[in-house]
């Protein structure tokens, strides 16, 4: 049976990011710790269109400055990013002691999906969120 994914509005997306960044305790008293890596990966995906499979491979060296901002080049696929997005990721890398050759997100796509699903359930948005 195929599932139909729900699209979020801006407020719902912000609620998800805030919950992931702050952590929460669900109705079964299960503790979900704050996770800035997952939140940052989701924000980057929302702002660039990068799929999670490419987000988890991303390094700062994949950002190449061009006349319009930045290109993100991963495995021959190119995505556009603004200077603001690059600065956001550059600050994230700096804050986490990462150099240009380190993976920005030492996570699996499954871990990100699970965290997103758990957060959406906690907030009452359901599991089928894109």
C-alpha cells in the first residue's frame, strides 16, 4: 500500500526544527535529546533541495563559489545555494570543529528519517511528512 506524504507549511517546519534543537519528552516518557546535526541537515535540505542521500555525503569543499552564489557539487550533481546558506553551513562546520574535508553530518539517512518521524509524531503531524 502506497502512502501519501503530507507537505508542511512554514510554521510546522519551524516547529519541527525547534523541537529537534531543544529535545522533547513524548507521551510515553521517551526522551529525545536535542540534535542540532539533524536540524541543520533538514534546514539545508529545505533551502537547497538536496536529498538526504546527498546531505549525508556533504563536505564544505563541495561548495564552489560562482557568480550567483554557490554551487554544491556532489557526485556530479549540482545544486544552487545562496551566500547566506553557505555562511550558515560554514558557521555550523566551525562550531563543530569540522574542516573542509570532513563530512558535515556524520549521520545516516535512516537516522535523520527516524528522528523526523519521531518529532512529527510528537508534534501531532503524523509520520508521512515531506
